[in-house]
């Protein structure tokens, strides 16, 4: 029988449609690769991108040329622009402000054919450290309230270029989804004096039915109320409210579990397109007892349609307990 499950953080309902019972092989082909063509992110094409904001280089090679292993550049077609003031204003009942922000691209490797699953794990560490470095830097701008880091992998997931990269957008407002999580987390904390994410970590480690993998510092799970098949979360096992407050020695185990999780997803689902998003505390609220940073990975296997848009519910044809079992048993 289908089951309605309530998200313990934001109160959203999810339908686990066991009658549809989709296994990994039932999802069919999804569009992952583009048709190729010129790639501005490839080695030797540095001059066609905006100037480097950050780069990891060897042998003190010159900026904006070869010799790099990771580059961060401004997005050539930004969603928001760095110049200007917010100038908040009202028009009757409508509120507006200027589209001020920062939009950056993290080019994770010079090699066009590589993905996060196939890179040396040390390069995944570099990427995760670059996220931290850019968040720390952009937080100094008083116009920004939140730094959103995300990755679109594959055409169906919204990637316009197949060369492995992720993006960062600094926003003058806190995104609605994050605000909902923080509100729900605070309600839980005020009632129980505990972080809801810490409670989730403890319960999942106890029951282990939705655990995918773990190491000393981090846990990968299928959440109790996944919106999408094989949605996977990576969380610190200890309470940590802000991603950018982590130390350098915490990056290696995070890189290992993120790559391990992506390898399992690739193995079981035949290298699907996916999105992942880093959720962390807003600027000015970095240290707190109620919120817990985490990464949400969502393979693009199903489509959001009329019921989801109309109800705010999601229908997931694969129970997370089954998804976790498939991923645990993957040989990577």
C-alpha cells in the first residue's frame, strides 16, 4: 500500500508509491551528455573565460593560462550581477530590489572527460576546499545573506556544458527552502533542545535501514521522506551548523564519502544526471545549535508534474529503504 510520510524538518508530505515499485533498471535512459562542440572550460581555453577569481596551480604558473588543476571564474552569463546596490523598493503590494549578487563557476578539472566519480579523490578535496574559500571570501560583502553552492551534472539536470563544474551564487536574501529548513529546525530545537539533523543521524545509525555508507566523520543516507528516487544526503555525524567553519583535515573524509556515494549512484543507475546542493547556515547565523549543514544529491530519474506543482507533495516510486539497500550493495 502507498505510504504518506511527513518530513520531520519542514513538515512537507511525500507519497512513497510502493505500488509503482521502481527498481534502478526501471527508470530508462536519461539525457546526460550534450552534443559536444567547443568547450571554454578545457585546458588551453583559459582566455575565453572571465579572469580567475581563485585557482589551484603547480609550479607557480601564471594566472589565466595553463598549469591549473582547478579554476574559479565569474559566470559569463550571470543570474545576478556583482555591481550595484540593492535599492529595495515597493510598488503597491509588490516588493522588488536590484538583482545584485555574485555568480561563479568552479571548474573542477582541466580534463573534459572526467567526472567527480572518476577524478582522483584529492581533486574532489580541492573542489570542496574551493567551496569553503569562496564562501569565506564572499561573506565579507554586507549585501549578501546566503551563499548557494550547487552542481548540475548532465543535460537533463540543467548543465549547459558537460565539462565537470559546479556553481556558486551569492544572494541578498535567504532562499525559501533554506529558510523553511531553519524554521523547522528551530521549532524542533525549542521543543526538544536538540538539533533535528543530529536526531536524524543518531536514529539512522541505530536502525541502519537507510544508511548508504559512512566513515568516522560523515554519514550518507537515503532520507526518510525523499522527494525523488535515490535522493541521498551526506551529513556530518557531529553537530556542525556551517560548512565554511570546517577545518582542512575534515575535507578528506568528506571528499571520500561524497565520491563514494556518487560512484554508487553511477554504478546502480548507469551514470545518471544529477543535482546536488550544499545547505548551510545563512550569513550572520553561522554558529547555532539548531541547524546542521549537509549536501543533498538528487538523481534526475523522474519529472515533477501537475500533482506535485498543485499539491506541494512529491510522489516517489522507490522506497528509501530499498534504494539504500541497492546503493549499499553496489561494488565500487
